[in-house]
C-alpha cells in the first residue's frame, strides 16, 4: 500500500494567485508571435516555484516531487502553459542526482535565483526518435575537452536557455555492445557555444513550444562538464524519466480540470431553445465522463508520486499516469470544443489554444504506443514488440 500524498493547498492557492496575473490575452499574444513567456517564467522564478526541487543548501525549497506536481497542475488549471517550467524541473533532476558537488555548487544556486536557465534537453535525433541507443551525436575526448558533432531535434527552449543537458556517444558502438552503453551526459553552456560550434534553428509547430533543432560542429565542451561517469549517461537520463512522466501527467490533469471547468460554465450559461444547453444529457454526459476519467487519472498520478517518494521504481505507474492523464486531458479538450460549438474555435475563448497544447502529450515526451509496449512487455510479460 502506498503512502498518502500531501496535496499542498497553500502552494496551489499561491500559484493560482500568481497565474491570475497572466490571463488568456497574455498567452494569446505569445501564441500569435510564437514568443517565449519570459515575464511568466521570471515571475515564477522570483517567487521560488521553479526551484522547489533544489535543496535548501543551494537556494531552493528542497520539497518532494509531489510539490512540483502541485505547482505544475495549478499552472495548467489556470489556463497557463507550463512547458518552460516543467523542463527546468525535470531536466535538473539529472544534475541533482548525478552531478558532482562542485557542479551543484556552481550551477544550482544560479538556477534557483534565475541567473541561469536550464531548460534545454538534447536527446532526440531526426534519425533515431525514441530509439535513444541509436543516436549518432558523438563527443570525442580531446585533452581537457570533449569535441561534439551531430544533431538534435525537438530541443525545446534552446534559444531561451543558458544550459543544455546533452546526451552523446562517447564510446563508438561495436558488435556485441549494448546500444545504450557508451553514452554520456554533458552540461553545455550555450552562451559560449552558439556561434562556436553550436547552431540553433527554430521549428514552427502547431503550438507555441519554442522548439528547435540544434547542430553541433566541432563544439568543444570542458571535460569537467560531464555529469557522472563517462558511458553511463543513458542510465542517468533513464532515472529521471519517471519524474518527467509524473510531472507531465500532473500538467495534463490540470489541463483536464481547466477544460471541464470551462465546459461546465459555458453549458450553464449558454441558452438555446429557451433552456441552458447543460440541461441536455447529450451535453451533460460527455462532460461528466470527462470528469470521471480525469479523477481516475489524478488518482494514478498520486499513486505514482507516493511510490516515487517512497524510493520505489514506479516505471509502470509513472507511465500509466502519463498515458491516462494525457488521454483525460485530450478527451476533456474535445468535450470543451463540442460544448462551445463554433465558439470553441474562436481564439478569444482560449479553448482552441489549450486544445492544441494538450494534444502534444499523446506524443511527447513519450508516445502512447510506447507506453503500451512497455506495459505489455514489463508488466504483462508479453514478448518484446520492437
């Protein structure tokens, strides 16, 4: 039996209050220009919400993952877009768990204060996708440096981040070698790298996610910037994936609550044929079902958090939480569009923007099909499908 999880009502109330200063018009304006939410991120940083996971000795709050999940859920429930925030929270986990004392002292206080942003994560490549062991970006040791060559894609916020966690191959793949061995994690200071071996190219997408592709051409990274041991990088990245899944799931629960609240309010207010449309079961039932599915997903998120904080390895629970919450948020998004009818497609109601944003989580940071493959193989004992 997993332990009870703190729900942090005070944190939720404080985050909701802060988010009220960033209404729909703020996000619509950014969406039109594909602009980064600098004011939002700066305000959250100053209030300490982006450093809740950083230990107090390094300037953070030292709170558990459930506190970070509460922060992100409330952002989404308020109609905001926490993409830039969740990245900093789960990306820094690798540094927190596997970085040296010197690295933590050098970077964590400056991340906590907002002097530095760590929001870029260089893992996925155009040719390998989620087959991480097949990545081709290399980091060759040359004296006191690693020389990096290759390409990454879907590296969100690279243009707005000071630091990037980069996964690259430091040992060539040879016959009989496990594909995920020989990979290492480097902390890249992009302020020095851009124009000196690093090129960033924005990719326009259906939602404002500030995503890019990045190119490495002889980029020299100090050898002291390697996180942990050389060749064990895949394990370090993997150890943070449960936290990533859980945090994304919490965001999706927040999205679902936002859509349901919007649909309920509109269904009560909108009158057609002399009665509120919410009086019709054809409108009521989809909203009620979306609510039930959101609550089920929320409980799975809590289960995953409880196991994580108890020191277990909740791979199945974290993956199920992410899948069920992403399904619940997308179902609620569809229900909101249907309830609003034509107005759901109008920019001013924010439903179409949030619809586009929450659709991402069927695909990223891991697709629903890969979660099902994981459950089939590792939980149900079925033959590996890929």
